[in-house]
C-alpha cells in the first residue's frame, strides 16, 4: 500500500467506532513473532503468514464469518 502499511491500516480501522466491526485478516510476509503480536495488538482479527495452508485459511475465515450471513 502506498500510504500506510497493514499495521497502520488495521489500527486506523479498529480505532474508528464506525468501522470496528470490520474483520481484518492480515496476510503478510512478516513471519516474526513480534510482527504477529503487533498486528493482533492493533486489532487485526487474524495474522496469517504468506506460507500458509489453503485448507487452514478457509477454516479460519469461515470461523470469523457469522453463520447468519
């Protein structure tokens, strides 16, 4: 993203009462533990490293979406 990184975007979305209900799944190449903790601490609902299993990703996303949708 040209103007902000995903951490800043997540923090901005989750700090605005009008958009706190938006689910944020960070899909990133940053695999370090400190990056994951930072992403989750600013409000991301999940933090997924680029090297991921598609079946696990689908399960994680399905879990976050309410069944009534």
